[in-house]
C-alpha cells in the first residue's frame, strides 16, 4: 500500500544512499514524457526536501528542455535487492549550467566528471513509497566506463561541439539552453 510523506525521512535517505540507479521523469504540457535512467553516484540529498543530481553529456537533453518549460520532476528509486520498495520523489526542479553562479558550489559536491553539463536542483513537495513486490531482483556488477572513455576522447572542445549539435534542442524542438547565445 502506498504511503505519502511531506519530506524525506532518515530511512528514505539511507535507502537512496544505497541505490546504484534512479529514474527521472519529466514532460511539458504537450511534449512526450521522458524517463531517463541515471547512475554513476550522481545524486545527493541536501536536506529532507532537497536533492541535487549531476547530469552528464548524453545523446539527448530532454530533461533540461522540459524542466525549463515545466519544472515538474519525478525521481524514482527501486530496490533491486533486499526488501522490496519503490520510492518516488515529486517536486520542482531548476537547471544549473556551468555558466550559472551556483554551479561552482553545487558541482564541488560531486566527484569530478569530464562530461558534466548541468545540475538539477530539486525541491521535493511529496515523497511516496509503495511496495515494489513485483520489481525483480537484479545484481549490481559495476558501473560502465564507456561514457567516461568517450568523453575523455572528445575533450572539452569536442564535448562543447557535441552539445551544440546534439543537446541544444529536445525531440519537439524545445531549447535546452545548454549553449549560451552570443550577443
């Protein structure tokens, strides 16, 4: 049976800390719904009603485009081992780019990643747990290093060019603001 909470409890925070993966869901009023799997130890709990997660360069940038038009975000964690549990965090998010004043402080909370492109700062307004009894057991075998290797080969200039070509618009053509307009 699902239970609702106004904020994260210490038990929720401990559960989040043990998870190797989480999912992020966003959409604008009329866009496709985007659900992205995330990992790489890229999420931090900063309080009972605030999380931040570091977003790395990838093939798209739907989350950023959506949040800048409609700041709703759902973050979901599933227990793939141990007792079953699904934990959902509902809230509003803001996008922080490397050019923004708060970037330096927030980015310093994470291990350095060569492909970091933005941080999502999420204010939680609802926490929900549900049973998760149908979620299968899965074993964690380790993190993939392919994205790190790809980013290292691209270098900072290559990543900047890739983002300008592949990350500046969503599937619906919504600007992500990943590239600063000159002038």
